[in-house]
C-alpha cells in the first residue's frame, strides 16, 4: 500500500514538473498523500479524533448491554495515565471512568501522590461495561485495545500506572498476575509502566494497600513534579 502511494506521488510530481496542469499537485495535496497509510502517531491524532473514530462503537459484544461508552477523562497532555480494566455499573451510568467506590479510592491514591484527578488521565482497557462486571474476554480486549494504544500515543505521558492484572497483562502482553508484576517499572513503547493492584481489589483486600503505597512511592520518586 505505502509503496503504491509513494509511486503515485512521485509519478504525479513528475507530470507536474513537466508542465501538466490537468490535476492539482500542490504541496498541500502531496502532504495529504504522504499521510495516507501512516500510523496514528505519524498523523498526530488528538483524543477528540480518536473518540470520533470510536463513534457509537458496535465492534464487539459489549456494545449490546452498555448504556454509555466510557472513553476516558483528564488532562490530554498528562504526564501520568491510569489504566483500569473496564467500566463498572456507576461508570456505565455516568459515562466516566472510576466514579464508583473504586474511583473514590483511586482519587485518594492520586491525592496521596500530590496530584489531582484533573492532572492525570484515567481510562480502561475496554470502553464498555462487561455484563455483571465480569472480566473482559480476550477477543473484547483485542478489539478495543487499539483505541487505548492510540489514546496513549496522543497523550504521550511519561508514566502509565496499570491497575490490576487485566490491565497489566494487556499492556505488557504477559500472562503473569499483577502480584508478581508489581514493584518495578516496565517499558511500554518508551513509556515507563508501573503495575499495581486495582482499587476494587483493595476494597476487598485492604491489607494490600501498603503494597500499593510502596508502588506509589516509587512513582513519586521518578515523577517530574513542577517546582
């Protein structure tokens, strides 16, 4: 595809150089042609562009029972992105990620690392609530992951915090539980990724909060706070 576009571009330019004017071969047109087939990163997508492309998504079975697509919220130029697994009941009702009990705990975690919800970006691996809050299935994750990847590329954060096993495994492509992944940074396309427990898990297992705090201390040590 790209080879064909390049051949067409140069053929049109050659004809233009010979004086043919039966078509528009302006610099603007050539620039547009060069972008055909380019990756989203090369085209400098915005979050708004990605949301428009997502549209009223019907790409997987999760669309059947959802009330709202839960795209993401926060600073479009955030240095830190939190990624959960999928919307729950409250998120599906409101169309915003992490607004239920787990979201309230996440807000406290964000405040504990001296940031606000408005300073970070929050989203999920899948954009629609799985029925009865079950885990997203592999094909659902595969279908939706492109939009998360494009969100991260548009934001270009310094750090990603993967909340829970589903998010960590999807981002790192490793079938390892978060209990074994946490406690260190990984690389995701040049971005430092830190896995930790999901806030919903902490509500059921409050004794694990200490481990999350250890992870957050690692993040704070590396985070580029403005002075």
